C-alpha cells in the first residue's frame, strides 16, 4: 500500500522546478519520514539510477551520494563510524553541498601548494 511515495515525488518535482527557476536547493530527510518499504521502492523505481556517484570519507564520517536518473536529484547516505546508515537524504541541487570543497579547505590547499612549490626552488 502506497502511503507517502506520491507526496514525496511531488515534493521532489516542485523542488526541481524551484531549483531550475529560482536556484533554490532543497533537502528531504528520508529517514525522518514515515515511509514504508514499498514507498521507498516506488521512489527509487521512479527516480532510477544515474551515472554519478560521490564518496566522502574522513576519519569521523563517511557519506555517499548518487545522482538519480533525474538530473539534479541526489540520494545521500551518511554513515556512523561502524558504517551503519544514520541519515538518508534526497537533495535537489546541482552538486551535494557537503561534497563541495569548503572555503577553509581551499585556504589550507593554497598554503600546502605554496609550501610544496617553495621546496622545488
């Protein structure tokens, strides 16, 4: 029995239109919603698989995103230290924001590259 899949899919459609027209990104926290297994299967069946997968691994966190067959719609899974899923999202965006390079990381990268180049001279 479908309960919430159609509502979630309509939310994704509206969010995709808003992203296209207004540049507004949107996140749906899937594991915070009362979805049945059938709901999840229907959502995944409608969205289908895309071609891009992103993995983020740090000492404390692992996250995986995959773009669905609907461009701009990403499924994200955040894992705990034991690699058990703790958060599942659907993001409507051009690129998952946590996967993007952060400003402080770029600042550190500049310093690192400058140090490496100075050692060549």
